[in-house]
């Protein structure tokens, strides 16, 4: 297959796979339209808040899988020399396609989530150590302030920095294209959270709170 066509099919395939709106579909299983609940987002955070923990965790896992599988698939093709990647962009193309599909799903009139879970799954296939560091940053920020958006922004900023440090110390190799893709992904994630940043500065952002249990009478 010509290189151009392989890139095209990779991007389109990853986009279509990433477009599967798991949050919306899970909501429908519970007889609800997640777009009309809470923040209206189809991501795992809104599913957890509006429907429950188990559906939220399932949504997170499926959204992450949307990012992981396309990148892992093309990585395996490269590993077994079943395709060529002279420019070194094919894995980033799969990552961009899957994340773009989640953020602008063709099944939901090109609307979607913020792409954090899908991006985490895609990057896991490329740089597992960097994902672990970013996940630790997310957890620390979340436990400290209880804002999912702030934790996501912190994790997005930590990802390319940790990958760069890991690569500099030869702990896990990354190509310059991969590192550049991580920085672009981080920027896109932060820009996607601009509305959250404004609410954080205004003091109107929703803080994640556990549902209080009402005592029995």
C-alpha cells in the first residue's frame, strides 16, 4: 500500500474508532441522555457525576481503549515490518485521529468530550512511563483541590515534560516526532479546558464532591 494511503486510512480509521461516543451510549443504557445532564460532556467525569461510579469507570476504560488500540495496532504493524513509516508520523497520526474523533465525534454532529481519557490511552501505547507520571500528577492535583479540570490541565502539562526528561536520561526512547506530538497534544488539551480555566479564575468551577449518604431515620 502506498505510504500516503496508509497514512490516510490510519487517520480515518482512528478517527472513526475514536468517534464512538461511549459516554452517550452508556447513558442510553440507563435511559438518560448524558448531553442533557450535568456539564453536558460525554466524558467519564460527567458520567460519574450524573449516573454513577461504575458507569463512569466503564466510560473511562472504553474511552482510553479508543486511544490505545489504534496506536498499538500501527505500532505492531511497524514492529513486524508490515508497513513503512519513513517520516515517523504514523503513530502520532493514529493518536491525533482517535483523540480528534472523541472531541469531534461524527456520530454526535461533530461534538464530543475533552479527550483526556482517549489521549491517556493513546499515549500509554507510546510512552507508558510518561503516562504514569502524568497520572500521578493528576491524582495529586485532584486530591489537593478536588477539581477534575484542574487535575486534567496539570496532567496534560506534565506529560510532554516528563516524556522529555525520560528520553533525556535514556529511560525510554522517544523520537523527536513523538515528543513534538506530545507537546501539541498537551496544548490542545489545555485549550480545550479554557472555559474551565475561566470558571476556576472566577470561582465558579464545579468541585468534585462525594455524594453524601443520608442517615436512616
